[in-house]
């Protein structure tokens, strides 16, 4: 099945977790590429992430459950959190562990809602806060910027930023037509917080000013919609993955050439 999410553990950089359309999440050795364990689910697994200390793995499945596994004992029964009673329509499309709040998972859902869940409590009392960007579209991408204390969100025709701690709305940017995030795409904030990259339904990658929302440059080269993108930690390179089967590296210091 298609792989929808891949993450490397933040502490040791030796483990990877993938979420797949084959109803599994899989734990891998980064150094050898060997599959270490298969975590079986009951539906498509759209998203997965390691906790900041790498001791836990959270997965978001289209059966409406979030599962939290012990990384050292992946075969043990996971903690189950019923994040929706409406099945796939409100299931998780993205999830990330908070780097600043112990045990907190930030969920982006298909119905356009962003939620904070406390995995240290029972499922019935785990929801701490809820926000909903205008439009009610699928949360296509979430990125946490610890340096700037915010979450960057790609949804519908918008890129929004929220405070990491309170989930208060900071900024909203409407994307130029025909770019949308309804079926694919993502956004990424530069390490210095001055710009962000966005790509989605059309074939172009754009860099925007974070202060004004102005398009600073447009990078062309993909032959299919853009699925995902991130800045290199240096801020000098951007990476984008596309349905054309390529990953392109954009040299931003050289005018966006790839």
C-alpha cells in the first residue's frame, strides 16, 4: 500500500516509523533498512510520529482511533484513543507530538479541526483544546516550529499559523489560484521565520513572505501535484515531493534553481 507518512525518531536517529495504506505502521532500522516490527491496524494508517524522547509512537488510523505504542515493546497492546465516532470522515490526517508539552499529541483531522490530546489520561478526558480554521477542509499538513513557538497548517486554500501552546490563531494566508491543499500539498516555515514554502494542487513551489504573505518566488519543475515540502535546517535549501515520482531540492540561495 501507499506510504502516507515517514518519521525518524528524534532522540537517536536510528529508528523510522511508516504509516501505510496496507493497514499497517512499520518500525524500521535507519542504518540497515531492516523491518523491525509490523503494527497491524484495522484501516488505512495516514500518519505516525515518535514522541520527543522516542519512547512512544502515535499513529492515526482511518478507523477513528489514535494508538500509542511503547517503542521498546511494540508488540504490547497500545493505548487506544477514540478521536471520532464518525469514522473516516473525522479521522486523523496528520499528528505530531508536542516538543514542549509532555505527553501531548496535536491532531489535524479530515473535517478541518485541530485538537490537542493528552495521552497521559483516559480517552474520554484527553482532549485539551480544539480549533477549526475557516473552510472546514482537511488538515493536509502540520509543521511545528519550536524556535518560533508556532504550528504551520495547510488546509483548503489557506496556510495558517497557530500558537504552539494555546492554539490561538496568529496569521492566515490565502493561496493564489489555482493552488489548493484539498487533495495534496504542504507548507513549511523557514528556520529564521521570515518566509514559508507552499505547494499543492498545481505543479509549482512558491516561497512567501511570512510577514506580508507576498509571493517572493515561484519554482517550476515538477510534472505532478506537490505532495509535501520542508526547509533544510540551514534555510538555504527546500525539498519538495511530487506525484511525478520525484523529490526536488531547491537551492534558495541561488534563486530557487534545482
